[in-house]
């Protein structure tokens, strides 16, 4: 009896992808296990939208007005990624990769120059600011899938929906904002040959760094906590970041912080429930030169630093420092023993009764500075480094019924 010479198993990625395409496009079967599930889902969406896999793709830019609006709307994202995009391009200078940054809808807002000498006819037209890489425009690609589902994705060669894009390989990762929404997509693409390195890991590393910078830029009115289970990885993409608002509630967490605390920022829990310390004690951390050890209510000990930014033009560093009387020292921050976690009702009561919020400190330093200047608005504004108009507005907000006679008479 003759034995079949057909291989029982497909050994290479290319062979598995070819079989997946055959089953999906020719036989109408779902090729589970042969390609990434995210790719299969994208193929299904493209098919449902009646896209033709054999149709040529044109990388047309959006209109000039939409391009301008995209660049304007994403200024903070571009600012957050400025340094990292340059460093990533340097790291890839010996490859033929392109670095792309898109907005949340898939429109390219940054594209690196060619990083190699190989001919790249497809990337030459795709890697332009304003080109729309959304799945609805060019089918299955890594940046298009990430823009659609907000999850990291890699698409190799034949995994692209359109046949003409099968020379491309791309890996992309999401960048989220303080609201947990997709802010942009970072993508690495190469044409003609597979990546010679782990592109998914590299793009994920840089996307995390850009996301952390964006979170800080979007948090001028938040107390930003920086922590990890080892102080050696602070100021790296592996650090945990959390934002606490002026009411002492959790405003946001980056993915690392979510994993360390187990908290859900969408619920805006009191910071004392997540970190075991009231806002006043967390604020005091910003004066420390080195990270402090802190035991979280979940039992994990982390090393933490705190940073305060600027809001309404008033420097919160000055507010926190000047807003507390010398006779009222900040409470010491120590490793919190498990017994200190208490029950939720007690912690809520402590948080609600704590007057030392960022708003309190800001208003306190304005009042103290104004009193030291004899009620002179112009002099107080110069002392605080803000405009008189801004100081007037802040005082009106404090008092509700306008400026006091003493202050207004000396403006």
C-alpha cells in the first residue's frame, strides 16, 4: 500500500497561513488554530463588509482639513511620543522597518523616514502623515486591528486580508489616555521579509513608555503616584502609575498599577482603600528624595514616590509646602501593617473628614500669599507667578459673592 507523501503537519508560519487562507476564502471554513484569533475576527469583519481580498488597496490620505484636525487634536500624544519615537527610530536604524503612530481612528499622525536601503513600494505610500490605516479602509493590518479592538496585535504576510499586502509584516500596540480610552496606536512595519527580532515586545515597550508620558501630561490637577514592587524599575516602562484627584479618589491607573493593586479606576474608589493612606499622607511623599516602602491593603509592599503638577496656574508643590502651618507637620509615611487597613466604612470616614485635598492646599496658599501682600492682587499674582485675571477668577470661585472689599480696594 502506497503511503501518502502529503505532510501531516505544517511546519512554517507561511504554510499555516496559506492553509488558513484556503479554508477561509475558498472553503468558507473558520481556520481556528492556524492564525491569530484577532486576525480571524478581522477577516470576518472585512468579509461582512463585502470587501474583496483581491481588490487593490490605495493608501489615500484623508482630507487636508481632517489631517489638520487630527494633528491638532493629538498634540499631547505627539508631545508624549516625541522623544520615544526618535529613540525607537535610532534602535531600528539598522533594519528596514518603519515607525508609525496613528490616532485612535487609524489616521497616521507620525511616520519615520525609511530606516534601511531596501525597496519598499507599499510602505513608501502607506507611511505618510494623513493616510488612513483603519480596518474599514485597507482591511486587516496590525494598526487597523488595534484601532478597532484596542488590543496589541501582530499581522504577518498572508494574514493581511488583501492579497496585495502580503509582503508586509506589522506589529502594533495601543496607547490609552487617562480615561482608559484608546488615544493612539504605535506600529512597526517592514516590507519584503519578516522581522528579525521580537517586534511585538519592542513596540509594546515603547507604547507603554509613551502611554505613561501621556498620562502624566493629562494629569496637571492630579497627584501622580509612581510605584513598583522593586524601586529599581521606577522611571521605566515597568513602573506603575496612578492618578488621585482633588477629592482623594482614584482617577486612573496604568495597566501595571491595575495588576499590582487589583483596583478598578472606573469605579473611582477612595485612594485610602487602594493604598491604605489618606490623601494628606500620600501628598507628603512628594517631599521625599527617595521612594518609601508602603504596604498596600492587599498585603503587597511597594516602593512609592509622588508628584504634584500645575493646575489653574498655581504650582501645587508650592501649595503643599506653604499650605501647612509649621506646627502641623505632615504625618510620617511608613510601611503600613495589615492591621492598619481597617474596614471600608472607617476608611471612607477618614477620607471624607480629611480637609487636606489639593483644592484645600491651593486655596490656602493663595489666601496666605494675598495676606502677606496686604491684599494687593497684583503683587500676590507676581508672587504666585500667575496673571491677575487668573487670580481674580480663583478668588471669585472661592468666595462665591465676589472679591472682598479689602482685596479689591488694593488691586
